């Protein structure tokens, strides 16, 4: 009788094989799910555009492809006409560009950095939106007929886009639209 009760308490051979099989299937499923999650995290495409995640090299490459932009030059401490690069409250990166739209302006050279914003425009990147907005407010204080030509300007996130005062107003708006669209729709690297 004790032998019969021992036999009935042990799982049958097919039942044990089924339990092992289910355990293996669950383990494979969990390992596959974890592997897929890791793969998707590591290989996810960047969803940040160049306004949300500005990189001066990516911005340069993006606007250099636009019609009506001729030359693009990244600002360094040696060629910074404004003297604001890496200074407190100043831009952390910037570039100048020349444009076919520029009228009644005699360029200093064929290099966009030599001509500054007057030659076509500039893009300045700031550490924060607050600093970009403060710079834009400062530039706004010169809007109008003060004898200082700051051109048209607009803050977008941490970026300020400036367009030369030597470009007609209708073309300034067109350039703003082209540049802003390009920066908002181009994905960062």
C-alpha cells in the first residue's frame, strides 16, 4: 500500500516532460522580449530636430543645402565679429551665411565669416531658451531706425536666426521660413 501511494504522488513521465517544455518556451519568450527591447532602445532613430537638439555642424550642413544660401562659415573665437562666443550669456556656437538675396551690400570677401550677419545672416545657439530670448530682446531694442542694422531676428528654442538688413523684407520672411522649416524637420545625428 505504501508503494502504491508513492507511485501516485510522483508526476507521470509525460507530465514532467510537458512542464519542462513549457518552462523552456517561457524562458525563450522572456529572453527574446528582453533582447528586442534592448535592440529597439539602442537602435532607435533620433526624434529630436535641430531646434530641440542643436548642433552647429548639423545646422551648417542643413542650411548649406538650401536655395539662396551661398557660403556658410562656423564662428570661432578668432573670427567672431560679435565677440560673444562662449562668454557668459553669449552663444555657445554660431555661424554666418551669405545669401543671393542680399542687395546693396558690398561684401568684405567671399567668406561668410568676414561679412557677418550683413552678408546674409547668422544662426546663434545658446545654452538655454532663456539666454536666447534675452539676446533676442536685446536685438529688439535696436529694431527701427536707430542707425544700427541688426537685421530681422527670431528666437526658436535655443537658437536665434538673424537675417541681414540688406535683404528685402519679403525675402527675409522667405529665408526665415526656409531655415526654420529645415531645422525643425531635419533630424539630429
